[in-house]
C-alpha cells in the first residue's frame, strides 16, 4: 500500500555494501493529501503527535518523522477500510 503512494523505503544494497534508503515514485495526489493531513494532525491528533515527538526526540530529521507519520496514518486508514469501521477518537 505504501509503495502505491510512494512512501515505501527502497534500499540500494549491493553485496556487503549497505546503501542509503530513499522513497520515490507513487501517486502524487494521495501523497500530498497524507502530507497535509500529517502536518495538521501532528499538532492536534494525539496519536500522531506522540509518534512525531518521539522520532524528533530520537534525533530523526523532521522530514523523516513526517514521512514515518504519513506511513503510519496510511496503515491506520487502510485497516479501517478493510474492517469497514469508522474512526473514533477516544
């Protein structure tokens, strides 16, 4: 699911060499929608705020933390659609 949106990490490994991971490709419109949802949600939605703050406090760059939150939000949305449930904040 995350590779369709373009937020799945790709590895550039060869033999014993471990290359850098990067994200690329995917569909622009869902990726942009997830990005804006995370920017709005990291300040208001407690679940994303905890994840984002934990990553930034562990010295991850802010963009990396945002992409990780995008992926987590996509997983939650996908699971809700699979189970035909409505999201309720408790």
